[in-house]
C-alpha cells in the first residue's frame, strides 16, 4: 500500500463509489472539498429525503452521527457508513434518553416534537421530528389546543414558541456553535460594513436573533442570499455553508459572524470538521464504521420521522 500522501483522494473516492454503488451525502457544515465530492449536499431535511430515496447499496454520511442514524432509519436495508464515529453533536448529547423520559412523564398529555438533531433513542420517544427549516410549519400543522414538548434546543424552541403561540414546554439544550456568537462582535462588523445584512440561524440566542435581517435554517439562509438584492452578508451559523453561498453568488461577500472568544474558532462545529477526505477514503475502502441500530428502536424512531416527511410533503416544503 503506497503512503497516504500520494493518494489522489478525489479520484479514489470516485472510483470506490462507482465500484461499490455508494453515494456520499454531505451536510452544508462540511469543508468545501468534501461538499464538492458529495453526490448530494443539503440541510437535515433535504438529506433525510435523499437518504430515503436513492438507488445506492452504501450511503457514506459526511456529517455527524445523528444524521447517519437518520439515514439508517430511513434506509434500514442499506449499509450506512460514518467516517468518524466520534462525530457527535453537543446539542444531541445534551438530551439523554433517561432524562428525557422523566421530562415527558413530568409534563403529561403533551405531544413530543423533537428536532432532528437528537440521538435515535430520543427520536424513538417522539411523536414528530422537525428540522429548523420546517419546525414552525410542523407545529402550526397541529391543532391549536394541542400541548407540546419541544426538544432539545431551547433557542429554536423559544423561537418557534414566539412564532406560533402554541402551548410549548421547551427542553433546555443548546448547540455549542450557535450559542457562541457574540452580539457585540456582530454589531461591530455591521458598523464596519453598514450595507451588510445580518442573517442568523434560529438556534442562535435571542439577542442575536433580534438584530437579524433574516432568520432561517441553513438552506433558508442559502436561498435568501440567492434571492436577496443585497451584496454583503454577516452569516451567523456554522461557516461551512459559506462555501455554497459563494459558489451560487460569486459576486457577493459573506462574512462569518465571530464567536465570543476570538481565539477559539468555535463558530466552527468541531464534530462536523472531524470528517476529512482521508477518512472518507478509508471508510469507503474498508466499509467501516457501519451504523447499526436495534430493530425495535429503529421502527419506533421511524414513525415520527415519516410523520415529519408526510407533513412537509403535504405543505410543499
């Protein structure tokens, strides 16, 4: 075996994909090189759809563990691979199944709507799953009198609460990326670039959302920058999405919003960035790590995801 430095990862990954009838699904928060070799790049909702309908034998997920689990739930007969099993999610890990079960017991008579950024055990305890691109519409599709538990992101939950007026109890979890944005630094950037529009993800804290010109999911932010007449944007979400924004709008300028601690680079999702071209190559070559989920948990987790997809379909999302 020749040493890794002489491997042309792009060519080798393409060869392995063809040989093994494999596809690579990548989230917008992956690095640009990975987005460019993926067969499909998207946000959680689009990736779920793609995972549910494709002709591949193998799905390699360039993303984090809960996304690979979702792909396995939607395509249980396929082999689903994750290049680094350590690619978790601080938000998903902030909601443990045992604690969540108690939370549900302590708030009886409520429907459980869980964000897709949860581990499979939480999905199995839920009635409906949502993503940041359909959360408001999913809640609004339920009868007004229906009482709801929303988990695990408190910022997204409170944003949905403010938009829908439903009776919602919110689990207290957060995403380490979206919690870290500094309002002061964003306003400072705005002073230097007065023409810039501030666009933010709903997982950001309220003060950051309050100064936004537009609030939306990852794909929502991407669509907005394509349609909007502006030319400069301060982007408050994981900066991986800027790769697609630049590709689709080469004439526009995109400035990543800085975190509170300018030395930490913590506006990047360190879990997402664990995936590399080298790891994708070795993962496809050796077909590990494979995602496996207990059959009972898988079938329970499948129901709320399917329900989300049916509602989204019906609403044309």
